[in-house]
C-alpha cells in the first residue's frame, strides 16, 4: 500500500506536463485549419469576382447607358459588389487581342486580392489571384482598363 501511495505522488503532475507538451501542437493544428479555411474562402471569392466581371463584360453589361471607361467602371463596380462588401481586390478588364473587339473575341479579367489572416497566427503575405477568359457574346462598348481598378475606390 505504501508503494502504491508513493507512485501516485510521483505521477501527480504527469498529466499537466503531457498537456503542456501537446497543447502547442493542438493550437497549431486548430489555427492552421482556421487559416486554411479562410484562405480557401477568400480564393473562392476572388475566382467568383473574376468570373462575374468576365460574364458582365461578355454580355456588355451597361446599367447606366454609358460607354468606354465609364462602362468599364460600372462592370467592375457590379462585380465587386457581388464579391462582398469588405473586399480590397483590384480588377482589370481587357481584350486578349489588341485592336477592335468583335463578338466571339476573347476578353480577360484579372483579380488580385491580399490574403487577410483571421487569427494573425500564421503571418502569410500572399496575393490571391484569378484570371478568367470569356468570349464576347455582344458587341463591346466598354474600354480596356488602363490600370487595375480597386474595389474600395468604387
């Protein structure tokens, strides 16, 4: 009985030590899973925004009955609003082949957004990008964007 009591006194802190050893690994796995899920969600939003902008440009979306760069801004504004309200993405819209574009020509939309960490535990400075190409379905009256337009400024 004395041996049994001595053994339990010696092993009293073993569970706390084991927990202290496992806790950092457990926290790393949990935070890594959360960050991966956030990155996946943000990448999906970027892909969706590029696809929406390309689709709007392909059908010559024109809600304000304008043309040129004003229509390009309208297209990008509409695509940004469909990505979400808190996006800081930049978009560019252009025809793949230079010169006048006609129905059936390929257009390209590029979207770039900084990865926003949720936990701050994994300091990753990365850009999430997506480039989508569509064929024009209607004659285009929009103009190529000279520089990428920010969703925050629209």
